[in-house]
C-alpha cells in the first residue's frame, strides 16, 4: 500500500468521506476497493458455492421427473412438478400448519419476550443471574429439548401428560394438541432470543424520556405504550422478521415430536419426506424452490411494506 | 444386544479421524479391513440373538470372510431411510442388507441390490415357503434370500372368549356381550397412523376378495372390495371392541393392553407369545390362545411380514456376501431366530424340526425346540398359505403413506368417498407424482 | 433509581423466580429422566424414585455415543474457526472500507441467514454424493460455515465499528501498511468480539440437525443430535428413553458451561449484531 492509501484512510476515519459524485478514483480509493473486495472474497465464494449454486441446481431438478427409484425414467417435464405440488392437498396442509405455527408462536414470543426483556433489563437484583438462566433455552440443542417435551407429553412416562386436565388421552396423537405442543416447544426455546433482540431496543430508549413522561403524570402502562413502544418499533420489526423467517422453516421440534403424523407436517418436514424418504428429487426440489420463494416473499413484505431496516443495511455503519 | 467390537471400532475411528478430509480413504476404511480377510458388513434391524448367529457363520467361514453386524435404527422407516441414503450415495460399506419384505421392488428397480442367480439362487429357494419367497422377487427375478417370515394371528383369552368369532363383525358382537357383562372386551388392533394401518387395511381388502394393486403392480385395483374393507374398518373403530386409544395403538401397545388385562383379544405377530410366557405378572397365561386371523365373511387373510437378505450392488465382495447371507439364513440359524427371538422361519423343514437347540440335552425352557417355543407353528404354516402380501411396487413407501393418511382416523372413514380419494392418491403415488405428507 | 425498596426487591425476586422456573423446569425434567432407573421410566414422576448413572455409562459403553460426540465437537470447532477467519475479513471490509458491492454482500448474507436449510438438502445431497463429500466431516463443515457466516459478519462488523480506529491511524502514521495495522492493532482490540462471535457460531453449529441427518449415514460423520435420533433400544421393542435423555444432557453441558462463563458476552453479541435503530 502506498502513502496515498494511508492518507485516504486517515481522511476516511476522520469522517470526511468523499462525496457520492462521480469523480475519478484516486489511487487510494481504488486500492481501498480492491482490499474490500479481497477481504470479502472468501466469504462470498463460500456462500455462492454452498447456496447460490445449489439454488440454481434445485431449480433445474425441479423441472425434471427425477425419482431415484426410477433412474431410467428421468427427463425434462417443464413445470409439471409445480402443478403437482401446488394442486396437492398435503402441500397446502403443510403450508397452513407452518403458518399457524409461525403466527401463533411469534405472537406469544413477542409478548413473552417483551416481558422477559423488561425483567432482564430492569430487574434490580440478580441481573446476571436472570440473564444467564434465560440463555439456557436459547443455547440448548433443539432436538435435546424436543425429546424432553416428547417424553413429558407421553402418557405414563411424562409429568405433563399426567396432569388431570387431559388425563387418559395421548396429546401427541391428535392434530390440535400436537400442534399446541410443537408451538409450546418453539416458544420455550426462542422467547429468550426474542427477548435479547428486544432488550437491545429497550436499551436505546432514553431514561430521561421515561422520567419526563412520569413527571407529566403518565402511568407506567402509558409510558410503555406511548414512549417505549414507538421508540422500539425498529427493534421489534427486526426481531419479528428474524423470528418469522426462522419459524417458517420449523423442522427439529416436529421431527422429534410427531415427525409429521396426524397432519402436523410443516413445509420443511414435507420437503424432507419427499426428498429423503421418497427419494423423489424432482418433487423434493420443487418444494425447496417453493419454500425459498415463500421465505423471500415474507422478507420482501417486511422490508418493503413495514419498512423493516435490514440489519446492517446502512451505508456507513453506526459511528 | 448390540454387537460391539471395541478394538475394531477404535481402529476404524482412528483411521477415519486421521483421514477425515479424504472422503475416498474413508470409504475404503469402512469397506474392508486392512488384513486379507474381507469384512462383510451386515446391516439389520435390532435382533437380540443375531450376534450369536453371526458368530456361528464367522466360525463356519473359517477365515474366508468376517461378518460385521451393524444394527439399524429401531423403526422400519428409519431403517429404510438409512439404507437408501447410503445406497443412493453409492457407499461400498454395505454388503448384506436386512430388508423388510416391502422394500424389495424399490431397491431392485433402483438397481441397488444384486440379482440372485445360479447356485446361490437354488440354495436360497430350496425348501423355502412360497409366500416368503415371493416377497423376495421382483419382475420375475430373485433379489433376496428370505430370512424370516411373519403372519398375524388372533390372540385371545379363552377365559373371556371360549370360541372367538372368525370375522371382525363377529368379534364386535362378542365384545358387546363382554362389555354388557362388565368384562374386559377390547379387541386390540393397530390403528395408529403408521405402517400397521396399511397392513390391517391390506389384509381386509384381501379378505374381501380384492387387492390394492393389480397383479402387475402398476395399476390401482381397489374398487368394491376396498369399500367393503373400509366399512369393516370404520365399523370396528366405532364399536365396543375398539380400544379408545385405537388411533394410537401400534404392535407393542396392543400386546401390553392384553397382558395388562384390559383386552380380550388382539391381532398381532407371534412375538407376543414368548413375551406372554416371559411376563410373570399375568394370571391368565394358560388361557392365552391363538386362532386364525379374522376376516369379513369368514376366516381372513393374515397380513404377511418378514425380512430378507439382499446383497448391495456396491459391495466389494459380492461372492463372499452371497455366501454369508446364505449361512445367516441356514436352517440352523433360522431355528435360533425362531426359538430365541420368536421370528417365524422361511424354510418349511424348520417348522417340523423337533430337535432342541442343544441336541445333546433335553428340550426345556433353557434349551428350546420348535415344539416347546413354537406351539403355534401349525397355525402359522396354514396362515402362510393364504396370507395377503402387501402391494409389490417400487413406490411402496408412497403407496403405504397415502393409505395411512387417507384411513386415519379409522373411525371417520367415509367408505365410498375415501375409496375414490385414495384410488387417486395411490394412482399418483405409482407414477411418482405422489406427494408425501 | 437511587434507592431500591424492599417492595421492589420482593417483586423483582418473584419475577426472577418465574424466569428461573421457565428456563429450568424443562431442562431438569430431561436430567431427571436421564437419572431414572429403567424400571421407573413409566412412573411419570418429575423427581426420580430410583437413581442411577447407568444411562450415562450405557451411551458411551454400548451406545457408541463417543464417536458422534467427537464428530460434533470436531466439526463445530473447525467450522467455527474457518467461519471466524473468513468472516473477520469480510466484517472488517464492511465496517471499515468503502467499496461497491458492500450492500450486496450484506443483503446476500442476510438472505442466507434466513434461508430454509431444507431447501439445500436436495442439491447438497446430490452434489456431495457425486464428489464423495457425503458422510464426511468436510461435507458438514461446508454448510455449517455458510450458515454461520452471516451471523459472524453481522456480529463482528458491529463490534469492529466500536473499536477506536484512531489507534489504527496512529499505527499507519508510524508507517504500518493497512494490513499490518489490521493485524497488529485491530486484531487484539477485536479479540473480545471475535470470541463472542465464535461462541454464537459454535452454538449454531452444535444445534444443527437438518444437515446432520441428511448429509451423513454412519457414525463416521454423524453428529450427536443426529445420533440421538437414531438410538436403538436394548432390545427390539424397548424404547431407548434413558439413553436419549442421558445423551441430551451430555450435549447440553457445553452450552451450560458457555452460558455460565460468557453470559455477558453472549448477551452483548446477540444484542449488538442484530439490532440497530
């Protein structure tokens, strides 16, 4: 690097970023670009190789009849697989199940997460203790926790199945109760994550504003809804975006709790069944592509309609 | 009992760990030992005394090969998933595969298992019962050696049901009488949404004189016999005979309900007999009897199960693998599987063999013979003559899944409508347009 | 909030207790199952009546859990390490440099963070089986790197923005090249952020299930969560409840240790990377 680079960097860090107008690039600018690209290259290559290429490959597979059990009958079928999947009741049931799980669990997580965030943020005693405990559900392996829930709800074995409220029935064999248990497992595991994201939002609400509102005679609830919530809106939207997209791909909990029996298959479970159990690469890939489109659509709606700031999307970063 | 060879595992671990980055090395490490004796990897469902049988064959092989037993997961779906995933990946670490009778067509059509020919084929067919042999064939060729077969029977308590009816409707009536007398009256059956429901339905269709697929296995047959089967299924589910947890009942819960004294009868595989003998808490043990599987207008056609040994296409030592598979299913080893693990033999002569396992000593509980451990052998043999095999098609997995989904819960089947719907679904499944739930 | 009244203390204690019960009951239940004697699994009691460590001994001695555990550790550590190294480069560029394509980089990694993993299973399975990566460590390390990279880049770049860059300037004034300045001044300052990010990335790899069950077939690469799902009972008809519970506890231990030691870091990592107003 030349002396010019150092100078340009010096200018940059003192805040005088060159204007956006098209000027001939200085040597410094050019080498900064080069360095930027160079540093991003490894990450970009890995991401392209592991995701972009498979996406393209999925799209190609989705246009073929390709069943590993009938290797001789492989061939191009256009959009026939899409027609098959989109007219199939199992697919739409999985879609509905996924949406129910997503909406219900995210709503509960938002409310509980907000409460937990308040406790973690404001508690006057044992702050570290509470935060440490709350991290346990976040960190625990989903499958491990899911087995805990499964046994808890198994008649005879489990302490929850023993409760007189539903004694005698096997909750994991009916659609509604199974879904409720899946949602419970999801909520338990991810509420702390939601709470942490929301806590970051709480931290940016200035204490003085709260005090001022209190002086003006606002009740704690009014202070929460009129002062805290509006200021937290960006944080809430980001937390929602993260969790919704995460919930849409729900897999681990369902795999352990029901493996999709009794109408509890999510999109991920259905896709997996068709691909790995059914060995039907054509149909499986079609589902993959459709799931990807669903996720992209949700992200698009959040960012364009609700104006969620995609994290890190600001140009120069926070300084 | 799981097999475990600590030194072998450690050695493989080290080899694999060191070469973790080198996929090719890894496959070799799994495929064969470093010594001159080829390792034949057997993949089978958990079976308690299989390790002893493997040891017998290793001794008989006398250094020609060494069989290594690998135990598959416990549910049939997981077993299949493991096998097909490795076969699809062209893994040479598999030699002998213990296949459920319903997987033959799928694996053969995909080209993942070898055809049995010549002397091996003759040996595998010699004295083998017709029904199990058929489950090992596909497209007129033999793709596996039948290892054990299985048929369901009606198991009942003679103290409650001195003469059990031979039809489902008859059993329902008897259950009503027992219920009226305040006695245990459930007839346990496998009504949960899993393979067992397909097994039940398929047997009902056969008992009604039909079949799910036509004889070519490429077209849906179903029709009126299916409607009748669905009616029987629905009526039973809504009758006094049905356990309230029918929609949650698989084989083992059915057995436990009867052993626990909550049921008067059950349809189940013969493993329930040794289990009953081993249960010390049961008071009605001497009244535990068996009868032919119930039907619709008369005695029914039993569901047919079992497992067969196939040789992987990717096996590096096919000749040794065929040899080892034949040893594992030899009459002597089938007798161990039957008397110790309750698995019905596929070789007819084993049924009539009254020599105890240890021929030098007298037969008894510790030294079982077919006569002491298998009193129901004649019932099994005659059930095998009429047993209903499940649909033979490479897409069996899909066919069975849509059947289970369409018939669950059995109590809310609408026979005519369900038949039309299922007909469509099975048809789609056959054309691999079928979407799995 | 100058004085904390007894009343406040009491009400916050109640709130804290509720959080503690919330977080701990499900975990203690698994622990209880793992310590139950075989004959008492079906008694449904929350506190075991018959205590035993046999389940833990079993999974290692006969259950073959050692190998999957080593796979899990090895794969997660290697994937985390590589993700941190290449993620740090990218995060530095994003936090510090101006270059076209920066937004694209961020957008693409956000997309990948949100990507349904199952969508990748088909193509990954096909590709890996054709190039021999199926059922190997690299076969899992590769997707793990990819899925931890977005988190790594976001968390690290926000940490890097907090670093006093005047020091870097000073180093450059002293004649250091940008790379030297990066390596000798910034790296030590960024270390706490890197450690935090590494923990988060490790937890993510440790937790993965979808790739672990679809891209492996034997214990040569199968990780612990997948191995748990494939446990067999002692006999054909026995449900391996005790083994599953014991193994679930074993894979939870590292998480508990991390949480106990690094609570502050994990919280700051999660709250800084994700949300900016």
